């Protein structure tokens, strides 16, 4: 609870967001978490955060200390962004931006290895494929972000991160709060 509270306070200050954000942490079965990190989460449409942690893991202390804070910052960025931009996932482009910002924040604030933004073989090929549907309102979100059929797992997170990283390298004095 203390780790979560510190992270939520830090995220609130970083993003200059003063509204309350309800956060629920569930003890979950392994299928509901990212195996590489032992945790999974999502932000709700109402502006809350739901976290699933596999408390049966031998490395549960590490999961709570090292994975919970960046996960909360990631999801908090979605909450803040949704408070000013209602269609975070309306198009593939919006999804790339939304997840790219959240992943960029994880990497920038915590300077840790973020498994879902690691390089993927043939990224350029997938970027070109995305260009064909990037502004369409119908796209398979699960396929692009979780790789359920023909696309590699996490390619959407990776491409989104690359977009935001490139954008931020071009900016001078652009705060993370403004980015969100």
C-alpha cells in the first residue's frame, strides 16, 4: 500500500493532476498479468486504475518495489490523458500515441527495461503496414498491442514508444505533464 501511495502521489505531482484516482489492487492468477513483470493493469473509462498482481510469485517483493510504481505511472498517464482527450483508442494512431506516451513515461521516469517497448524484428515492415490503416476507426487493437494473430506481441507499444521518443527528442523544455 505504501509503495502504491508513493507512486500515485508522485504521478499526481508530475502530471499536475489533482482529481482523485481510485486504485484497486487485486491478487490475480498468472494469466491476468504480464509474465515478464508479474503485474498487469488498466485504466477505466471512469478514471480509475485496476492493478492485477500475481502474489504467488517468489519475486513478489521485487514486483511490488520495482514493477508497481512504473505500472501506476503508466496507467495514471492514461487517466490524465483521458480527462482531456476522450477518444484515446479511436484509431490506431491514437492508440500508438496513448500507449507510446505511457511507455515513454515509464522509461523516462524509471530508466528501466520496459519489456513491451524492446526492439522487434522487422519493425519498419510493421510501421508500413500500420500506415495503411492508421487513421481508420476499425482496427484490431488486441492484434496490434498483444499480437494475437499475425503481428508480433507488443508491436503497437513499440511503435507508439518510437513515435513519442522521436517527438520528444525534437522538443526543447517539453514537460512530461504537457506531453500527457
